[in-house]
């Protein structure tokens, strides 16, 4: 039975895992912090030299060999095209200055196994798509939205992760502001009135005057701040329906965990946004199967395992 290695590169840590089962939370895993402290003046993370946590991840995987492939899911923007000379690189666009132009894939090539590198939203999109395909064999597409520290979108179209010019960055789309909106967006955000700037965890915490976004878990579901999230996330969903036409939309991320009542309201708002223009049963009559919660709260690592499986599949097909 093949064994898969997974690497998830997030804003605050690198997580690694190995597993012989793709599709569930791995039992063998570890986390390495990527920053030293938070700058009290700017509120920004002060990152370690990326070589340090990347080296720790490599050492952990060395101690947990053998495995047959590696999947790497990373924050963006990145270069995910295998044919590119800069494949595996975090681009200059990242606000994480220490990680600009760092090739994340390079340190893991020493294992001499197939590697697949993609975003930390395309990876769980691939996982969710494969789960849905087991139920609906004819489907070819899926969208995955994460709502947490940031808001990101992964897309599977024609059974493959979407890259194109780069990769989707739909969490920054502009959607009409909520009626009566008084919030100016997250300070210093590159897209001030984009969906992420208006309703990510830090944005919602700012709206409520909370010291830490983790405190959002204590905000009751009938609080009006959740109407803000419903407005912008439903707007994002409606936009994806119109532009990409995915056969399923999966929503995950820290904010959405255990938020069943919000899903009902998001589905209703999406239907209202589309104004009856689209007459598909999935939207009109079967929304519970169309806009759904993520299957795992550990989407990053589970998604990276899906990338690892795909890497091995592609390598086997080419021999």
C-alpha cells in the first residue's frame, strides 16, 4: 500500500504528516513555527529565516520514511505550474516578506519521490472534489472556499486544479457593500473593499473590537456580525456560480466550523442574489447538497495528502 507525505505551509507554521490513507486526518503529524514574535508596533509577524522551518520539516520526514510521494499545499501567491522555471516558488506578491521568492519545493527534492505543489485552497478543493465524485461519478468541478484568517478559493474544473495565469485569488473579489456598511476594511489590506478585507476573521474581530480573532468562537450566532459574513460570503458564492459554474461549493476554514445555521442563511442569500436567473435544481431545490461544509476541519493537511496521491498517480501514468 502506498504511503503519502504531506506538507502544509501556513502563515504561522509548517505542518507535516505521513499517512497510508488519503481522505482522513493523519495520525502522524508535526508542526513547526515559522515566526519569532509579533511586532507590537505593526501587528505583523516577524518570520524566521524560511530555511529553518523548512529544514525542520525535512528532518521530520527523514525520520518517517519511507513514503512514495509528497504533496505540498502553500499560502499564495505561488507558482504552481510544473512547467515553469520558478515552479515551487512563493512570489514577490506575498505580504510575508521573508518568504518572497523562496522555493518551497526545492528542499524536499532530496527524497527523490514525485512532488506536487499547489495552493492551500486548491489542495482541499481536490480532496472535496474526489469525495463528491464517489457519490456523483459524472461531476467534473468543485469550488472550495476557506473563511478564516484570510479568505481563499480553490477551484477544480474539468477534474483538475485551476492555475491559468497564476491561480485563483477570488477571496479578493469586489462585491457590492452591505447596505448601511460603515466598516472601511482591514487596515493596509491590498484590496480594501474585497471580500477578505471586509469579512475575514481579523476583519470581523475589528468590527467587534475584539483583541483576538479567536474570540469570535464566543460570539452567539444570532449576533448581527454574522449577517456581515453571510452577505459577503454569499456574494462570493454567487459570483463563483456565475463565473465558474461549479457543481458543488464547499466552505471551510476556522470561522465556519460548527456554524450550521449560517449555512442555511448563506444558501438562501445565494438564491436571492441570483434572482431566479439560474433555474438549476441544485440552487433552487437542493441547496443543502450544493453549498456544504468542509468534510474535514484539517483541510490543509488532508488536501496536501490528496496532492501527494495525485503526484504518485501522475508519475505512475508517465512510466
